[in-house]
DNA sequence: TTGTAGGCGTTATCAT
DNA sequence: ATGATAACGCCTACAA
């Protein structure tokens, strides 16, 4: 019944055996006679004994837990990341600590503290200082996600160059001349890379890019804010490239609300290829990135990876051309959708 | 530098004091002479000593961690929940375990296991079996969120009756006669309550409700699916009440895409009052519920609450009338927004 | 004020 | 196959 105070030792006494035997039984160790095993299992069953995690962890010097650290952002991106990570953590029978960084200042110390409670830590690049990363790496396994540089720590990263390919598509194939970029390059390493790819594509194409990005966050509501900034102003661009699908959707929603047509009056693109991108009309042109795989790969590295070898993994992304960029609708019934 | 192998005992030897003294210093206990304190602190500093969490926790029989358990859903609702909980957990210097239930079957055992690693557990109603809840409650503090009944466990709940008030508003003030309900009453206790409130309002008003809800999930993409089901069919309703803002937004997006006008051709309402609700046009009529407060209240109860007294807290919600239900736009400049 | 010793609940290494 | 016994790293009476 109540298992509050039953300890291994107590079970041992009840069964008239040594603590060691109970430990063996409790863990399914083979070296115990069927007779004793039976006796011990009965007591365990009746008493509702469950081995104490702290005691076990202390003896095994292993926490049985991994940690995930990221900025306190919302949206499908993080949901996906979280679920992927958790799924993989469960697979190996571990538990998952979550640390969402709000106040950037306190995060460093909290992360270092967290490092003392886990076997490995996954940290989204840009969330903590390099010094803190160093600290963490000395204590536990560390994987940095979405880092911009292949440093001394193991990293798992998305291929952001496809964003440049998308920019070229708009510039070259569609011949757009005035593009806008929605996203804050200082906000996250990924956005930095995308802004640079955006700039690079312009350079190649010999088109002069906007002087500044439209600096907003990554939520859908930020897309609306961006829309207001872009569409209330004077001359509106031919196309706007958003740093992710969320903001693109917000932007489309607002544009539609104004009676603008997408892509005729304004082309819009995103990044992620989340569910909504395919369901909205016009279909959202975007770049597909395997967020879940990012998470599972990271978790697996943390659980299985050689502790001392640093690896660098880049996950592939790919262009997904739909209608919002100005491409013709793909085959399929013309009506419904 | 490296602090991998420095233990309290080691520090004690280096400083030429007893382990007890180091322990006292390490925890800021007052009963130690300035001289020794200084000496010990120096060694701690130099060696980068950090007390081992497992050792400390085992000795204090306290994990310094709380757990949050919910179904693996995405969307702003859970982001908010998560952040609120985490914020409060940090406040008390604890850490946060997260358990997202994917396969409903395994969840029970995982939750019970998790109960052995925390001082308290917050569980969203409907995620685990009652038997598991019972088990958990015997081991640690437990708060059930959004439960439909005030049972033996402490609960924190939202007032879902306001959904009925909203239904009355549509039925009585606007005189709509054909309403639709979007959401799966079997999916979560909250949706169950809202569907019942929906039915209740119809009964009161003497209007015959739809035989069945439009059973979809709670994501934005589900709103699109619902829209297809509702709008592709024969006679379309006057108004559709969605179980949350996400689906309402998806529905609006699709309706707009078809060239329908909201609310003229179709009124739409949501639940939550998330950021987007106020930013979209037409503004989304909805019910505001304090999700963050739900989370912080729960966490605080877990951290501070009397272990043995079960409380039942209901958080207030309130009607937010905007334009999507057919109400006139509130005061303010008529143009931009 | 400081140190000693026992305990927190397991696991693991030895003997037996 | 089983059982002492010593870790694991820390806290905390109790004693000095």
C-alpha cells in the first residue's frame, strides 16, 4: 500500500535476507535463487517498495536525466523541439529537465547549477555565455544546438544556406526587385544566418537589399506587427521573406485582412514548413527543416555519444515551393483545398 | 579549475578543517569563525568546488525539483503554462522536470516513476489514470490542473461557465440560430465543460443545438480542418464557437481565404484571449483565461502549500467582446489598426 | 566555534 | 548463491 517509508533495508529484514539480495532482485540481477527471489518479490509487491532514486543515483554516480535549455519562446518550433527531445529521452528511460531562460542574466548560473543534476545538457546556441558553456562542458556532456560556428563543443545545426537559395528563387526566377526581411538577426543565431544568406543572394544577383531587416520576434503576432510596419508605409515591397513560418502566417493574415492578394500584390515566404504552411491558402512557400530530428539527434548524442569526442552534425533542409511566392499551384484539383 | 572530482571531504583536507565546517561554510551557516570561513572559501574558490546535488538531496531527503505533466500538445496555451510554471519554480530555486505524454499507455508508469524524483507534481487533468494519481499522491505533493471535479486532490481550475455566457451572447444578443461547436469534448476536461456550457445555453434559450460538435484537436491547423468540414458542406451556420483561439484563428484564416467576411457571413469566437486575438482583424471575440496564473498558482501550491490539506481553487475568466462575433468595433480611430 | 560519528538509500566488491 | 562491508557525497545531532 503506502510506500512512503519502505526502504531496501526494510524489505530485506522482512524477507529475512541481506540488503544485497534485495538490491539484486530489485534490479533483475540473475545471481539469485528462484526461491529467495520469489520471497523478496512478494514483500516488494505487498509493501509497494520502490527504490529511492537519490540513493541509487548516488551509488551509481549517474542521474538518469538530461536537460534542455532554451530561450523562453513559444510557438510550434519549440513544441516540436521539446517533444522530439522528450521522446528520445524516454526511449532511454531517463527523465528530462527543462530550463527556459527568461532573464538572460540569471540563466548562466542556473544552467551551471542544472549541470550538476544531469548526465548531459542540450543548449540552444545564444542562450548562455561562452564561459558558462565551458563550465558546463567540464561537468557533463554538452551539445549545442543551432550554433553558428563549429567550436570545441559538439553541435547539431540546420543548414541555413537554403534560405539563400529561396532568396535567389525570388530574385532570379520571379524577378522581384524589392524584397523585405522579417526577423531580428540579433535575436538568434539561426536568424543571423538567414539574414546573411539573404544579403548574400542579393549581392550575387546584383540587387540592392534593404538597408535594415524588419526587426521583430518569431511569433505569429510579430508577423502582424511586421505587416503593419511594411504595409502602412510608403512603397511596399514585391516580396517579404520571413525568418519563420509563424511570422509569415501572421503577415499573410494581416495582408488578407486588408484585402491584399497573396502572392499577386505581395509575395510571402517562411521557414520551417510547419503544418499550417501546407494548409493555408495560398500555400506557403518555405524551407523545410527537420526540427524533431534536431531534437532527437541531440538527445541521442547526449545519451549514447562518446563523452570526449566532439562532433559536428548538420541537418539538411530543403526548398518547398508553394503558391505564396508566386509559383503556380502544383497539380491537383483546382477547386477545393 | 576542473571541479569534476572535488568533494566536500577533499576541500576539508585542503583547508585543514573538518567536513562539517566546509558544509557549514558552503551553505552560509553562521556558526563559523571568519578566519576559517575565509580559508575554506579560498579553497572552494580555487578548486571550483560545487556541492553534489545527489549527496545533498539524499541527506536532506528533498529533491529540489518539481514536475509538470501534460499531454504532448503544442500551441501558445502550453507555452504559457510551461513558462509560468518554470518561472515560479525558479523563484524558489528549484528545477523543473517535464513529462509530455505521448503514448497514453506508458504515461502512468512514467508519471509514477517521476514522482520518485520530485517534491511535487502538477498534472493536467485527463493525462493519467485515477489510479496513478492516487499512487502519486501517496508519494509527493500533487496538484491537478483543470480537473472537472473537486476530488480528493488539490485542484486549480478555470471557470469554464463563461463559455456559456458567450453562447448566450450569440444566441440572445445577436439572435443567431444556427451555431456550431469546434472541439473534441472527449479530448480534454476543459473542452468537455465548454461543450456542456454550449449545450446548456441552447437549452436556456430554447434553441436546438447541433447534434454533434465538430471533433478536431486544438491546433490552428485543426481550425482549418474544421473550416473545411463546416464550409464545404451544405448550409453554413450563423456562428461557430471554437474551443480555443488557435482553432478560431485557423478557421478565420480559411474563411477569409474563401472570400467570406467575418462576422458578416460567419461569426467566429474563441477561448483563451491569446495575443493574436486582439491583433487579428476582425478582432476575435473570446474568453480571457489566466493561463499563466494557473501555472504559477499551481507551482506555488506545490512549493509552499501545506502538504496534507487539499484545496480547490477556481480562477476567474471573463468575456472579451470584439468584432468577430458581430459586435460593433469599440471606440478608437476607425482606420488603421 | 569546531570536530566526530551516524545516517540518508543504494550499489558494488569482496569473501564465504 | 549469499552476505558483510565499504563506498557514493553530503548533512546534522551531539560532543568537545
